[in-house]
C-alpha cells in the first residue's frame, strides 16, 4: 500500500497537483489504517483536516494565489488530502 501511495503522490507532483507529502495518505486512509472509531476518529480527523488546511494555505501562498483562485485551490487541496 505504501508503494502505491508514493507512486500516486509522485505522479500528482509531476503534473503539479497539490500534495502534502509523498508518504502521507489521506486522513480517511490513515484513520482506517489505525482502526480509529468514535471520538478518537473524530479527534484525529479534525486535527488532520486542520493540518491539511495549513499545508494547502502554504502551497497557495507559494503559488501567489489570491481571491477565488486561492479559495478553489485550497478547497480541492484539502479535499484531496482528507479523502472526503
């Protein structure tokens, strides 16, 4: 599974798609791998989404995006990172 994630992240990086890190899976996949449920899963997902938003905001700033372009980029980036 890790090789598939790395290959996918590399492919996305090559085409310029937003990625958080090569070895990171989506938040949903990480929660599933850790067999989280209930409050633990909710807490994990909240933190993971917050971290993803920060990383995506940073990427948007690096690309000098503003306004609707930044909003659109960030929304897609966070959605891709969280798996939702």
